[in-house]
DNA sequence: GTAACCAGTTACATAAATGTAAGTAGTTAC
DNA sequence: GTAACTACTTACATTTATGTAACTGGTTAC
């Protein structure tokens, strides 16, 4: 009777900040949207597709891996390639990702219309 | 036939980044969740409730106001008070906010269980 | 052995976000 | 006139995020 319906305050703040802590910054949700909605990518593909420089991309992917949202797999190809894919847990973020995609599209439409 | 279903790439990135541009940072979604789910607050109330210092809170509220997500109203009380409330447009962010609240709660449960 | 491709890494620089502490200005109560 | 309350504002310091450019180490093709 305090954890379940204390929506007046702290519970909500903490929940939002817990989420932000995991998907903070300019890039994490972009990366996740590619992997969740588009499937597996290699390092170079992700970098070119998203426009994220290697340095940042490495860091972001590591952080996502730590939080079990991304899986890294080294492939035994001639020049070694590395495949990144979203985990089942990352799929639980789809709701957030898709809501943001919808809102962003609608917002751009709104701005243009003004 | 390019704007409607080009979900493979850029459209999605842009949409997410457009949203992030408006609700970036540690605090904007926290503030919005208070106002959207909890109703009107005064400046001091918001500061105490959220733990945001006056300097930051002023800046965040101004940015939210510029994006028409928050309405500022000066009240003719003895010590002048200022009321902040969410706009109808902010309500369209409820989907995003609530998805993040749900995910954050679930995530904390998951982390504790490990 | 030289060039090219992969997946990073390193060093460096800058920009943006956030925080702390103290001060301002107007009003009211004592 | 002093203290207290409101809503900020200012100056300053620090932390965090992001970017750029060049370099490493391994493999393959010529």
C-alpha cells in the first residue's frame, strides 16, 4: 500500500531516472531502434548507418552490453567481423522506442505546420 | 512511398532524435511526469519535490515552455507565486512518459532479482 | 611488400549539462 | 527594521558527453 500506488511522487521519478540511466544520451535509443527494428548489424554498418564515430560507438555498445540490451558476437570470417544484435530484454524497450518514434514524427509535422 | 514506410533507416533515427531534442537531459521527463500525472505546481514545490536546484529548474521550465509543453502563470498572490502546468500538447507525451515509468520499474525489479 | 578492409583504440579538444552557493527583488508579518 | 517567504538570477566550478583525427593489429588480395 505504498509501493503499489504511490504515484504521487518519488516512485515515478525514480522509475523515469532508472530508465534514463540505461538509455541516456544522443545515441543509445538510436542504436537500439536499429537493432530492435532492423536486426543484426556489424560494427562498421552501425557506424555508417547511424553516423556515430567509432570511438563513441564502441563506448555506447559496451554500455548497452553491460545492461544486457545488446549481444556482441565475434565471427570467424576472413577479416574478423563482429555482429551486434538486440537481446530479448531489449525487446521490452520497444514500447518506449516506438512511442518516441511516433511522437518525434508527430512533433515534426506539428512544427512544420506552424 | 518513402515517407510512410522507410522504417529501415533515417526516418526512424530522425524521429527519435527529434524527440530527444525536446525532452533531453536528466530532468525534463521527470518534470513533465509530475505536471502531466500530478497537475499544477508552483516553482518552489517543483524544486522541492524533484530535488532540482532553482538554477536548473528555471532553465528546464523555460525550454519546456518554448516547446509548448508547459504553461507558466503568474498569480496575483501576496508574495507573488507562479504556477506551472502541462499543456494539452504535453499530454501527447504521456505515452512516452508512461512507457518509461513502466520500463524503469520493471528494470529495477529485474536488477534486484539478479 | 603494399594496399585495403575490419574492428576497434588512443590522444586530444571542445561543448554541453549539471551542481553549489550566494545574491536580488518584491511583499508581508512582527 | 528585521526576518521570512516568494521566485528567481548570477558567478563559478566541475562533470559528463561528444567530436575529430590519427593510429594499431590482424587478415586478405595483388
